[in-house]
């Protein structure tokens, strides 16, 4: 499912990911505001893609913060690193991860953010374990993903997205997280926050 991203044509995907009509693009400023980011925070944008949210997070956490742009696509990560240089954003660190691990250092981040990424996890439990390990005590996992509801979702979503909201909540809670809230109501996506347990 993810092979076509490995050698991604960044301009092609930017025209898709960063375009009007895509809810996570149209509502991006509200999404960032709902995360309540503060200067000095360490944030991981896992499945960072073209870096839409990475760049917004970098501004929010400031020079004293760090944003890890994590993606399985080397071309996506290289493109974000170039974008960071072009915008003089010195607080962005690129990481090429695997399908089983974020490759983030243990206890390194306050927040892990997934935008239309969770449904791409081929090994969700392994990735959740890796996210759990990367978060600091009490850290937050935020998941923004497609609603998968028969009769509501498009045929593409029904065929492409593995799990609906309820199943995602169960999987995340089963990996050592507690459900916090849904800080922003979206139409075609849901937006959930969880807190790391077990410290």
C-alpha cells in the first residue's frame, strides 16, 4: 500500500496534499490551534509527507522547540529538509522511518501527530509501540484520519482505509494510551487525542 510513496514525486503529491477541498489542508490552522502547541515543545509529524504540518509546527514551537519530520519516503524527507532550509527553519529534523518503527529516540517528544497516516500503518501495533516509546511521560498522540462509514464515506475511502474510528480507538487504547478528546469536529475526517499511559 505504501510502495508508491517510497520514491515519491514530491511536486505531484504536493499538488494533491496541499490543495483546496482536502479537509486536512482547508482546516490546517484550526487543527494546529487545537493542538495547543507551545514554544519549546518537541513534536513528531509522523507520515509528514510534503511537510504541510511540519512547517506549521516549526513556527508554533519556535526556535527552542524541535519538529521531527518522519516519513518512510526518503524523497519526502529530503524535500522537507530543503523546504526548512529555504524558510530558515532550523528546528526541523528529518527522519526516514520503517513500516514498523518511527525511528524516534525514546522519550524524545511531547506530541506525535498523524494526519491521514494511521490507515497507512501496515503494522499498527508495532508503530503504536514505537510511538509509545518515543513519547515523554504523559505525552499526547493526535490522530487525524478519514471517517470510514458505510453510506457516508466515498468508495475510495471504503476500499482504501483499513479501520473506522471505533476500531482505531480500540487499537490505540490497547497499545497503552487513554482517550482524551476530539478537539475539533471535522466532516470527512475525525480528530482524536490520546495520552500515553504506563510511566
